[in-house]
C-alpha cells in the first residue's frame, strides 16, 4: 500500500472515531439535559452507529481507498444527522454545528470539487432544518402546514445563525481547502526532493566505490607489470617461473573479484548489506589485504563484544585496506592494527613506523593529498564516521591513522561483555 493510500485509510479511521465520539456526546447530553431520549432519536442514533461500524470495517481492509469512496463515507453522516436534529430540537439544537465537521474534513483531505459540493449540501440541510424544523418551541411557533411563525426576535436569531453557518461553510470550503492543498503540494515537493537526494547519494556512493575499486586494482596491476618484466628478463628457471605465474594468477583473480564486487554494488543501489559480527569484518579486511600485499606483515590487537553485529558496507573495507596499504608503504616494520568497539562505535587504529605525520604548528593534523586518503574520508563521511591522522612522535617514529565508525544506527544484536584483548600476528 502506497503512503497516499495509507493516509486515506488513516483519515477514515479518524472519521470513524470522530463519529463515535459525536454519537456518544449526543447521548450523554440528551440524558443529562432532558433525562430521556425519544424513540425516534434513538432510531437515528442506531443508524449512525451502523454507519460507524461500516466505516470502521472498511478502514481495517487492505484495499486502496479512493477519494470518491472516502467522500461517500462522509456523506453517510447525512443519513442520520439531519433527521436526528429534526426530531431533537431542529435548527435550534446546539448539536447542529456538527454539520460543519464533515465539511471541514472534506476541505482538509479532498480536492476542491468535493469541498464545494459538501459546502452546498451543508447549507441546504441547514436551510431545510431552519425552514421546516426551526425548533422554537410551543410558545413561539406553530408548525401547521410546516410553515414557521411565532416570535419575530427568535426568527431573527435563527436567521443570523443561518447566515453565520453559510459564511463559515463557504470560508471552510475556500480557504481551508486552499491551505490544505498548499500543504499537500509542499509535502509532495519535499518527497520528490528526498527521492532526488537519495538518488544522488546512491550515485555518490557508487562513484566512491568505483574510485576505490580502481585504486585497489592499482596494486595488483603494478605487481603483474613487474612480474611480466622479470619474466621477460629471466632465464628458463621453471620453478621460479611457475611461482611467479602462480602469483600473477592470484593478482588477476583479485582484480576480477574487485570488479565483480563493483558490479554487485551497482546492481544493489540501496546498499542492502547484511549484518555481520564486527570481529568478522576486521578479519575479512585483513585477509583480503594479505592477498593484495602478501609480503606485508601486521600485528592485531582487538577488544569488543564477540556478538556485536552491524551493517558495514564494502566501502569501509576499502577504506581500511587503503590505510593498511599506506602504512605498509611507509615502513618496512609490521603494521600495528588496534581495534576496539562498543555498542556505539568502532575504532580502528593503523600504526606504522615510517617517517611520521607532520602536524605542522596547529592542533589539527595536516591532511594528506593521496587518492587513497581522499577516498577513505569520502567513504567514512557517507556513514557518519571520521578519520584522523597523528604522528607517534616523540614516543616513536611513525603515523597513527584512526578510524571512527558509528554503530548505533546500524547495530545488530547488542554485544556481550567485552572479552579479553585478542592479539594476532601475521
């Protein structure tokens, strides 16, 4: 069911509740003020209850509710309300103002043609009540031949009430309907803007993934190029040649895998990734990085809930691999990876022992200008994360790259109590 159909069903449920409240209020007022309700009035109250049950039953079905059908449910009030007013005081009954309620609902929820039609019906019904059933009482009226006579002042009062009612009905049909129409047009415009923004975000996400994939392919392609050059310069050593060819085949497989993931992401613009344990996400990133950089070494320290699950898109995996590549290029020592997470966020630190990161004279670390760093920041920005770079000096040489990824909005099963830190080395 579309949002518009759901709104129509919700409006019908509200109309049903309002009709039930109105009937209950009429019964309560009649019992409190007159201590009794005539049989004719009870008959029309029961008729109103039947229309309430019909509208309530329709609001529970799953079929779309068209505008003309909703207008028909509004017209059902005219089956019981005018005759109920006629037998319980006529136009002088204070409950007569309820005639404006269906008109107000029509003006707020339906196009102008229904609003003006309801306004005409409301004025016609009120006019008929004032003419045929003015309700002036025996002291002031004689209903012979259904013609009104009696006290002139009371008649002028009824005429003033009629003029006020007619003016209010026309005002509601005109201004309320136009304001409701403006609100609906604004909501439609905001909905279109949200859809357009969602499409733009999907395009940006796909572009970021494509750029990251291209950046990721650079390493295996460079390795393949070097291997080809070595094979061209080397002699006929079969063992070395077979080892190089196996490595070359592995790098080709990595390129194919990266392209397949890009194609899969393009077919899934909503980025409907599945929940997975955070520890498994880190393990997969490091395994993939080891395939890309078999010569690189690392040590891992992690601490967090073993059952903590979250939806972590593929772009975050690329981000971590980019930082690992930068760290491996910066030094010959093993890269240190420190990860800890809670229910709110995941923090990963990638520490190298290179020349260090120049923070300059300010408090904010100086940003790098490599494409890997730019792509990493873009990917983290899409999920509300952040990346900071800092130098290890004066304690040691090297750079600390810290990723902060929020998990609260896309967290799965809450993690259990954090286990003891886990260390791994490769």
